[in-house]
């Protein structure tokens, strides 16, 4: 397999062409999503594709994960189950995030929560971990920075999620409690992920994080 080598200590120091193609695919998918969701004529079609997009994103990221161990698999499953479980408690009790409910865009729901929320939590935790892995910092700073990146992504997601019927809030206003809930949940999940020492840098996951940032910013502007 051909590679492009660089004299830099980062996940992009050795980039193979399959990874480059995967990153181009992610960019193309997100650009298509921006156009498709912004154009009223195609909006419903692209909304129906949201669940498939989430699954495709996760599949691409995990395909390029290099450290497949039993510990990593258990950690991923825990993140998915814990994320889903916290959402169930949040929806049913309104204690964790506030008064919100899921609409129909994200697909089939159990106890009021779409099953794909488990996938979404793994994506946001994994990609945040990937970005922070660029820096040589202590585990505590790693956890805190990853948590900050996760909450920052949610700040961008919320207005778009409401607009396109991912979920909604009482009064249409996102409470500060939501971000506190996200911070607490992300802190726990990032602590587990970091302490498991099962993560390695993943250039495709880093690219996905920034694709998501640009995607949600664009949909707020257009």
C-alpha cells in the first residue's frame, strides 16, 4: 500500500491513500448533506438518510481504528450502552438534560429514545478523543479537553437538531442544564475511554469531527 510520509509526530505523519479517500468521502457526504437539507425540494429525502449517515460515519471511523483489542470493544460497548441509558433516564425523568423529547428523524425508539443515539454517543466521544490525541498532555487534561470538545459540538448540534426534528425542547429553548448534563456525561465516558488506554490516533476520526463542526455551522447559516 502506498503511503505519504511526513516528519511530524501526529496521526497524519503516515497517510495511506485509502485514508485519504475515506476523508474525501466524509467531506463529500457532509457537503451533500448541507445542500440536501438546505434545499426544501430534497430535504425530506436527506432527512430519511440521517440514520444511514450516522452508521456510515461510525463504520468509516472504526474501519481505520488500529488497536482492536477486547478492552477497546468493551469500552465502545460501554459508551454506547451508557450513553443510551443516560438518555432514557433523561427523557423519562427530565432530571439530567431538561425537558426534551425525541422526534422521528433518528428512527426507531425504545423508551422514547432512538437506538441510534447509542451510535451518536460513540461517534462524539471517539472523535473528540481522536482530536485530543494530537496533543501530548496529561490524562486529566486529556479528559477535560475531550469533554470540552464534546460539549462544544453539542452547542452547534442543538439548533440544527430542533430545526430538523431530531429532538425538541419545552418552549423551543435549550436549557443550560442540557450542557451541564452533556459535560457530566462526557466527563464520565471520556474518563473511562482515556483510562482504558485502548485508543490510538485516527486521522479519519479527526477529519469527521471537523466535518461535523463545519456541517452544523453551515446548516445554522443557510
